[in-house]
């Protein structure tokens, strides 16, 4: 036997040991194809046992993806790591970035990204493990912190968002919570828009005050209200636009400008628009958070969230929080969202077209219809300035008959599903006051503009005429 010490790890006074047979037969009891004990360590192929006469001429066998007998070929247009090369991918258009951005192929050359279902990673030697944990060596340590599949998704989302960096989370609410808590401490103050997803309002109204973080809620549509709410201890603004479910529009440029002038950060929930329709950083936002469950997956399959921001914020402020609290996205869910992103551009545009057709029909059929792309929306011009390629998938309607009539309409639908999800390829409808915002008090719901007769519609990819026909028969059954 001969013990070979790795020079790489030896430099750190650690020993990586490989066993190489120095006679014609493997050690007793060692299978000839056991690459771990009888020849070369992974990833090399099964060992060929070497005679004494051949020992001095042995050369390391190349990895499986290299043919040492042929001269190097010209690089293919899509290299294995091109998807992670910002000098290349930043020049691609969004639809291309959503398909190829972030891709890192293994030596097998797979076209669809690989799913790395692993919790941990092995090291060649103890010195490598120590170096990675000390930040001296690149590489994976634990899937709570890094995973190849998850990192591909993060790079892809960052690209289509136009952000320097991204960190994914297990759900949209994990993303919202992490984006806030990672940078707030007791005694800080934030200003938030009153119109928001129910769980986001719970964060602002209930969770943050438990940790002595002060909060002020304002009408997000009123830019002056944001400025008036700033205090000496204010740290950030938090809002979503369009808002869930009232479709209030916040003037991104104005509000982000107010924040910057005061030295504050802005955290924007962009789930309703997605980066295919609106990129808040182009209007001055610092941090953009997502429920990737919605349009990014787009087919109602998995939960996921994402936070985009500067390299410093993502890799220092946010990473320190996620490293120790663990709101980690699974590799499988990351892969599913990557597949969803490949069709995001096509889906969001078609769904926006469908939503506009359905909204036009409902606008003359129910007491009140809200949709950003409808001229009747009170902030139509601002919405189209910020989302020039479409008004999104969500339409909100109001019925005069309160909860009874709203529930009656839902129960009368034959095609459209009753569901509190949104951004799906299927059309879904829900009653916010009794579902997504049921956990808020009646007073808070009234303040937000959520009435008992309000219904939120998420328009999918079905033929819009079928959706209109379903509404026609259902509305007739509730007297409309």
C-alpha cells in the first residue's frame, strides 16, 4: 500500500489520504469496482489495479467529461456556467434570463437543471471543512445555507428583477418576515401602507410591537402621508403595490424618493405584479420581496419566497438572519419555481390580457370593479406608468348584498374555483373578509377598504369567454 497525502490540504497541515494499490491485486476483501477503497476517490471511474512495473508511469485518469485523447473543442455557445456569468447574462433580455439565467450544469451536461436533494456536503479533508467554515474556501457546507439548485434559482430571480443579489425562502411570508426582522431592533420605527395582505398587516400590527418595534400605518396612496410619518428612529418603509386585495397603487418613485432623502430603506412586496410587469428597483426601491408561490411558480404547486437587494444587504444583513433562523427553501421547490420562471413572461402577459377582458365585462355588470388597466381605476395612469406591459392577474369586485350575496356568487360558480391562492394558471376567487383577511379585526378591515361584499378574482389561462359565461350564469343566480 502507498499513502498519498493531498498537497492542497497538506498546506493547511491536514492530511487527505488516498489508497493506491502497488501490486497487481486489490487488498483482500476489497471489490474490484469499489472506487472508495480500491483505487481513486470519487468522482473518478472504478480503479484499474496497477502492477509494480507500471507504477512509475501512472497518470491520474481524467474526469468522465474530459476526453484526454482529443484536442480541446471550441466552447459551445451555452457553456456549463454561462448562466452564472453576469458579464454575459446581464446582456440578455428578460425572457431569456428567465429560462437560462443561473443555470450551472454538471459534467453530465443536462439541459434541465439538476435537483440536488441533499442536506449536507462531504469534504476531501478536514482542512477543507475548516477553510469553508472560516470563509477561506468556496463551496457548500449545509443546505440551510447553500444548495446548488437553490442558488441557481436565486441567480435567476436576481437577474429578472435587475437586482445584484437574491436569497430565497420557504414561503412568501418567510421572505417578508426575514426582510423586516433582519434589519430591525427594539426601539426602531417603521412606516407601512395600510392596504396589505392580511399576514403582512399582522407582522406590522402584532409581531413587530412584541419586540418593541414601533409601527405607523398610512394610506399608501398619499405620498405626503409617508413623509409626515417619519420619526427620528424610523428605519424603513414597507408596502405592496398593487395592494392585496384593494389594488391600491403606491407611487414608487415618489415614496422611494422620500425614503432616500431621509436615509431610510424601502421594502416592496411585488408579488401581485412580478418582475415581468414591474421592477421596483428601477423606481428607487432598495429591497424587493416576493411570494414566489404566486406568479413565479404560477401553477399552484409549491410554496416559495424571495428577497432581492444589494450584495451587502443580501449576503451580510439578511444572510446572518437566515443562517441562524432557517427559513430555508427546499431544493425540490426551488427546481419547480425555476420551471415556472421559464414560462413567466408568456403566462403573465396572457393572464393580464384575460383579466382585462373579464374586468371589462364585470365593470358593467356588478356595482363596482377595480382593475389597474381599466381607465375607471382611480390610479389608472400611475399603474400603467409602473406596469406598462399589463395590469396583472387580479380583479376586485364589490357587491351591494354583503357577505350573503358574495358567498352566493362563489357557490354559484361552475368553472371558477373558490380558493384563497392567486397567480395560478387556473382562475380562482375568494372572499377576503372571511379568508385571507379574516384574522384582522373588523375595524382594521374597514380601514383597509375590505368590505363584506368584496370578492378577489385571480384570472388564469382559460379562455376568457368561458370565464365570462361562468360569471354570467352565476351573477344571474344572485340577482345581478
